[in-house]
C-alpha cells in the first residue's frame, strides 16, 4: 500500500468517486484520505493505492 498525492487539484474534484476512478489509471485504489474528503488539504488530494511490486511503477501522468 502507498499514498499517492495528486497536487494542484481544485476542491471541486475532491469527490471520492472521482478520485477513485482517477486512481485506477495508476493502480488499484483502496481509499481516499479523510482530510481530502473533508477538503482540509487545500489543492492537494491523497488516495491510498495497492501497489504490485512485481510490476513497473508509474512515475507520473502527463497533463494534456
């Protein structure tokens, strides 16, 4: 398990279902940080992911 921080995310996107769907791009999501759901983290969100260490780890997702 590892926490993935999503920086510069507007508060309107601090929705649990939205963040879990976004996290699927990286790995298997487990849960969203309570501070993120309560909008107490400003413009950063955190999602807990299950990481398979047998697979290559994705460093970042390019913004397009």
